[in-house]
């Protein structure tokens, strides 16, 4: 009996150590993925490339089936899906759009914190529409630039169980880095436009000077 109890304790300790090792390895892999993604954000200046880096990296780090970025479109006055996406084609979400009042309401109701949504939640139909039938779980991470809500990240169907607080913390870090990268991309685009305008002005001035000397 004593030997059996000792064996049981030993087995429990071994199992605990194995689980701890697996958690440590998984944590290190996630940190490595986060590091690679952060570097990528600082190396690209095109908005679509930034979106691509985010959705594919999130899918890899979280091990999710689908990842989609939704951004506010000033011209349409709505929040609409941005591409590239992971696990979605443009035709899949062609008709998806969100009124600012609905999104802002969710944002305020959530106390401006990330949402973890289950299939039975009443918000599902309005968020994912026809995709609700295949939904197991969903995380919504808010995207902000300079304190202003600019969109949100949707992560669908985490493979290994439900979303945990650890997942949300990691996704929030990624979302913050994404917002900074998008802000830098806008600044880079504006700078290029200003430089091109200056170049055009200089060329026009040279032409006018040339005509004046003829």
C-alpha cells in the first residue's frame, strides 16, 4: 500500500512537471512569435502588409482558425473588413459592415476591454452573421490610435479550448503594436506625398525659370 501511494505521488509529480514544461515551451514559442511580429511591424510601411503580418501571426501564435481585422472607413461611415485576412476570402465577408452606433455601444459596454464571446451570446448574429453556425468561440480586441477607436480584431475558434486571460493579454499587446505600425504607415505615406509635392514644385519652378531665360 505504501509503495502504491508513493508511486501515485511520483506519477502526479511527473505529470505536473510535464504540464509545467509544456506551458513553459508554449510560452517561449509565443514570446518568439510576438518578437518576430513586432520586428515585422517596424520593417513594413504598407498598410496591407501590416494587416497581413498581423492576421497570419495571430493565427499562428493563438492557433486560431480565422482572423479578421475590421477598420472604420471614413468614406462609407461604417466599420468594414480589411484585407488580407486569415481563413476568409473577400467574398466570405463582402456584405459585412457595422454601424458606428453598434460598435461604439459594444466598446462602451465592454468598458473598452477585450471581449470573449460564446456562440449563445446575442451579439454573435450581428458580429459574424452567417458564420455564427460554425463558431465555437470568438475574441474581439479593440484597435485604437491615440485613444480613438479605429476598429477591432476578431479571432475565431481557438483550437485548444477557450480563450484565456493570457491570450487576451497577448492579443492586446499585438493590437497596440499594430496601431503604432498603422500610425507610422500613415505618417510615411503623408511624408512621401509632401516630398512628391515639393519635387513637383521644384520641377515647375525650374521650367518657369527656363522659359524666362528663353
